């Protein structure tokens, strides 16, 4: 059975998106890109919401970054009620039932599926217990406002810490699996 992990960069005060939607607060160093290249080799699909898909589809097809070839060739599973066309290669568009589709994708043989950003979609999948791991890259910046990670989650979700790694830039990579919270 495949696993799905959510990977996001988040500010120290819990925002994954700045108020102006800028990405200039991201810290992407050699350690991060080394992780990205390793991670891309461990997956065989990407799960995305509309807004993240649109940003990625505008960038990756013409990108000269080393990971662009892999990003372009991987299957993309995009969930949107408003998007009519998805012309980035290897993209399948779904209008509804994200939890049901993701359940089916998880039952298929293959490698893990990665989900980047896509907070609204992530909320629905975390609420249904369909995200197996959260990979958070905590950037040493305080944004003060923006959109909080998993904003709108309808209930609390217990997490278990599995690893911590500090990158040379000071970004802290945290991994959690869904499960009961530790005893207090």
C-alpha cells in the first residue's frame, strides 16, 4: 500500500503562505535541494490542489532546475472544482471526492505519493486520516500573518514525531506521522 506525505515550508509562527502569497521568505539551500532530489526518487506521483498546481504548471515545464525533468514526468493528481483544463504533462484532473480518489491511489501498487502545499486539500485529507506523514520545513522567519498550516481543520489530529534534522541554513526539517498524541 502506498503512503501519502504532505511536504510544506512553514514559518516559525505557523504560516505556510505569506499574506501577499510571496515566496521570498523561503530558505532553499544545498541541503534542501539534496533532500528534494532524494525525495523525488522515492515517489511516483504528486497530489495537488488547484492553486499549487497552477503555480507549479507555470514554472516546471520551462524550468532548468535539476529536478524539473522528474517533476514534469511524474504523474500529477490534481483536485479542483473550478479548473477546466490541466495541460501540464501527465496530469489527471479530479473535480470531486478527493478522499475517495486518494484512498484508491493509496491502494494501488507503487511508491509513495507526495503532496506539496495545497492547504485546503490537505485539510480534507488530514481530517480523513489519509496523510500518512507530515514533512515540515520550519523556516527561521516570523511572518506575523498569512494562511496558517491546516487552517480550518475540523478536529484535532494526534501526531507522533519521527525525526528532526537541522539544515545548514537553520531550517529545521520535522517529520510526523498521524497517530495518537504522546501522553502529557
